[in-house]
C-alpha cells in the first residue's frame, strides 16, 4: 500500500464548476500538508501549505485536512480553463523527512 | 517571493559528456535542497537530498558517482550528470526548502536530452 493515495483521473469539468481533489494517507506522523499545481513541462507550484487539521482558504482555493480520517482535500471554486493542470498532494512529518507525493490528478477545465 | 530558478532550462549533449544543472533560491535561504527526476505522466522521483556544507544523501538505486551534487551555499545547489547516456535523458527538477519551515519550492525544471 502506498503511503499517499491520489486518484490520477483524468478529471474533466466545465468552466465555473467546483472541483474537489482528494488524497488519503496511511502514516499518522504526517503533520504538514501541501498542494502543488504542475503544468505540462514545468516544475510544480506550491498552492497551499497547511499544518495539522482544519481549513485554509486562499482566493478560489480551499484546503481541508482531516487527520482523524487521514484525508485531505483541495477545492477549486469557479474553475477556469487556466486551472487545467496536474494537481499533486504532498505531505511530510515533523521530523523534516522527505516530502511524500501522491500520484497527481490530471484536471481539465473545459470552456 | 519564494522563487527557485534552474539553469539551463533545456540541454542537449552527446553521450559520454557531463552536464551541470544549477538550482538557485532567489529570495530565501535554503539549507536543504532536493533533486528530482520526472518521467512523462509520472510523479516526481526523489534522487537526492542536499544540505549546505555536507554530502548529499542519495535515494536507493541512484548512483552517487554518476549524479554529483554540490550544495556550496545557502542559495545554490548543482547537479552534474557525469558520462551521460541516452537513458539519462529526462526532466530534472530541483526544489528548495525555505529555512525555518517545511515549505518546499520547485524550480521550473531542466530537460536533458542525451544523443
């Protein structure tokens, strides 16, 4: 079993839709949770960085962490074609170990 | 803020030659930097972790004599692919962890083609 599970998609939605991206994990030591966006042939861009359980909002993006369920989510409101990319969840424990990535979900927002 | 640059963005070299890739954190200090490799449609594969002033830690299966890493300052790490072969052709991405946090920022990547 992988430490972090993420549905690879692809996920296709119409412009303006609310997108929900999710990851589950098995290691209860993970404390810091991140979401990255990666466009084709580019490096990943850090979108959200959260610590422990709770919600964090930044513009159209909301990150949720539920440590009791070992489940994290990223919501994108009013999705735009420019949001079409691969979204990677990532997490790390508080010992400063390696960042563990999900497989990435490929998102396509159709105009 | 939190910008990481990589140079070159793409490079073509002949088999048997060496190639150096630079990774710089432009507006923050990074004692720890990372080097990844990514194949098409796949997630990032960590190659090594470099800490300023000490030897890099390589992941299992990564040849340290082939992929030389130097982290000479708090803003610069380099990856040298020695005696490159066509199977080394790939997308190489560096990242830098902002000191005092676990935030990790990635460079734009370097596409290496070995002919």
